[in-house]
């Protein structure tokens, strides 16, 4: 039996991901704030792109 098949169905967690961060990730997934953060990020990238192209094209 391979080590991977032995882990199937068990609650073995990677030691690199503590349970606290998994809880925070779950709270983040349920948070409406997540949509505002994504929207702000998209707007920032869009504005950077538009003004960057304007600057590069000699505006």
C-alpha cells in the first residue's frame, strides 16, 4: 500500500498549513468583504494599465 492511499479518507493535514489559517480562510470565504477586496484589486490593475498605456504612448 502506498503512503498516499493510506492517507485517503483520513484527516491528515499538511504541517505547513496550521488549523488556525484554515479557520481564517473559511471565515474569509464566508465574508462579503472578499468581494470588495477583489473589486478594488481589479480596479487598481485596470487603472494602472490605463494610465501606464497613456504614459507610454506619450499622453
